[in-house]
């Protein structure tokens, strides 16, 4: 000990002091008693709080420390307006222990069944979500693909040998290109391995070279593993489906060419497009090309009648024929129009007028009025009719298509006049695609038609 230091008197150790404390919370009574703890003193104001903690501790000791069985005392404190402000205190010895030791002492009992039901998924009582009819009636196997006999025959041979070449499907929209390759993939892999072995990308959204370098290349380099549970032969390769590949940039198509060569042992590619001329030659030479023909009117009518029967839809034969006409060989569009008309009618019979309204087709009476204004030779009347068309919300692109059919089939125009008008229709369609003003293009077209019609009078 340093010289001059004061010698401390011996005292009890901390362990001894803790052992000497009264049991059962008596030490709290000793602390909160005495003249210094009057109601008006600072200690007195906190006496009620300490008393609440003491009662909670004693009650918890009697109950065995179970927080769930102990009552939760409240304490009141006067607010600014004199009203009592209540706050719930921690309850029992378990609550005191949680206060002293921290979060580790909090009860970890599982939630009650009612709470679990409220927080859980609860998927048993839910109604099935409505599915678009296009997806609901998509072909489930290759045999259900309609009007594409050549493609189906080749795919069946490939499925029997559990082998596929790189494929290139091209043709008009709605002819079954995507449905065919998806049905073939389901037959190859079965429902268990379909999601693992098939990567489907829409090149309209993801068409850059970065997608080819990252997503496609990473998926192609994965090793195909697993076997079918039904014992059927499973090919040792995966399938990458690039839908609308004609929207891919030239750089992305060039990068895909090298990926197809390097990963040929583990991956097959299926490119789907509407215009094969937009696919670079090195890609087309590496694929087996199949052209999908527009569906015949008879095939479309039969499919629409089948869907109507399964969905209990009332539709007239004229409406079915008109659906086929406005869909222009696109079965997907025809089924979508049918579903929209069904929702609109709500169980009533679907007529040709309803199809006209749903499909956004300009009514025949409106087109006849436009041609009548052109034939009158009055530019003022023609301008009024054109403004009404724009104000009604009709698309000028739709008018161009319908006017083309009318002019080609009409006997009021000579062949020379038809060629002049059709050339103007093509010019207007190009300008609309480039973002030109619809009203100006409509007036330009109608002015030319008026010139050709007035020459005959």
C-alpha cells in the first residue's frame, strides 16, 4: 500500500451483500419506507412505480414466473388536462427478468392458433384466379396443335428419339408458334423438369447483348441433371426459347451465334419471330426453319365453337364468322375478343354488333358515310366527317386497313385508280408508324380518294 493512503475498513463482499438481502421482495419494502419517501417528495412520487414493480415481482414468484398467467398492472399518471393516462406495465417475474436481462428473457411461446391463421397464407378457402382463355386452352401436347401438319410431324419424330435440332419458327402472330414449342418441351421433360430445363425469354423486352451474355449464357452452361419420375427417356439438354427474336439487335444476334456453337452439347435453341428477314443469316443457317401458316377460317370457327361450348357462351353463327374475319387468321386475337364479349354481355347472346364494338372495328355505316363525303366533292363536308371520326376515337390505322379492303373489292374504281389509292394507303400507314398526326394523314388520304371518285363524274 502506498504511504499516506487511508486504510479502508473491512466490509462484506458483493456476494455476501447479495446473500444478505431479504427474500421475497422484502428489500423493496425497506427501500421504499422511511420519512424521506413522503407523498410530496421525489422519492415519494416514484414510490408507486416501485411498488408496482414489487407487486409484479412477488406475484410472478408465486405463479412460478410464468408471464402468461400473471396479470398486467396499470399505472395512472395525470395528463395536462387532468385526465388519467394509462400505460401497460410488464407483468410478472418474467417481465422483471426481461427488463433486467434484455431480449433473451422474453417468452418465445408459439402464437395462438387464431393468430397463426390471421398471419398465415390461408390458401385453402381462396377462389381460383380467373385465367385468360388464351392460356387456359393453349395446346397441352403436340397433337393438339392445329393446321401445322409439317411442323407436328417433324417434332414427333424428334420427340421419339429424344433429340431436337435448333429451331426457327416464323409466321404471322397467333398461329401457334410459342404453343408448339412449349407443348413439345412438356412432352420431353414432363411437369417435374419443365421449369428446370426450359428458359423462355421475350426478346421484345430483353433484346440487348447483355441478356445474351448473362442470362442465356449462364443458363446454357448449367449441367442438365435429373430424370423423369414416370421412367420415360429424358434428353440430356435444355431448351432456350427466344420469343419475338426479330426484335433483337444485330449485336445480340451475333453474340447468340457463338453461344449456340459453344453450348450445342447441353442446350437447344428455339427462335420465334414474325419476320424471318430480320434474323441474320448466320443464325438462320444454324436452325431448322418451319413456317407457320395462317389458320383457315374453318379451323378458327371450330376452335371458337369448342371454347364457347366449354364456357357455356351463347353466340350466333354470324358473330363467329365475323370474329374470324376481324381476327385475320390470329386465333389468339379471336379467343381474346370472345372472352371480352362474354364479359360484356354477362350471359346474353353475343351478336355481330357486339363483336364490332369489342374489336374496335369501324362500323360499316361510318365507312359508307366517309366514302359518301368523298364522292360529294365537298371538302367542307369531308372535313366534318373526318373530325367526327377522330373525335369518336377510331384509330386511323384501323381505317386504313378497312378502306383497303373496300377499295380493292369495289367496282366504283378502275384498276388504275385502285393502284393510286393503295399506294397512298401504304404511304399513310408508314407515316402513322413514324408518329405522324392522325388527322392530317386522314385528310390527306380522303382528299386523294375524293379526287379519284370525282374524276368518274
